[in-house]
């Protein structure tokens, strides 16, 4: 499973361009989609910690589904 956390770092645009090409999306769709997933997972009544491996796995799984449903 890919760790999409790179999309929160300084190289996010380069990675978004790669994902966009692979899934036939615009890089802005990739970045916005990732932020939506992160917000949904960490912004609930009991916020998740982005450094928690369980939270990271949920984010990666959901974002992977996001990309594949648009492909």
C-alpha cells in the first residue's frame, strides 16, 4: 500500500502530478481529494493523530479507494 502522506510535505505537487497522470485526474483534484480524506478521518468527534499508524492506514485506504473510483 502506498503511503500518501507525501501529499502533506514539500514534494506534494510532484507526487500529485504523478498520481494525476496515473489516474487521469488533475493534480488539484488529487491534492483536494487527499485533504478531504484527511479531514474526514482526523476531524471527527475524536480527532486522529496523523502520526498514529492506524490513522495513517485508514487515510491511505480511503484515499486509495478515492483514486480508484475515479479511474
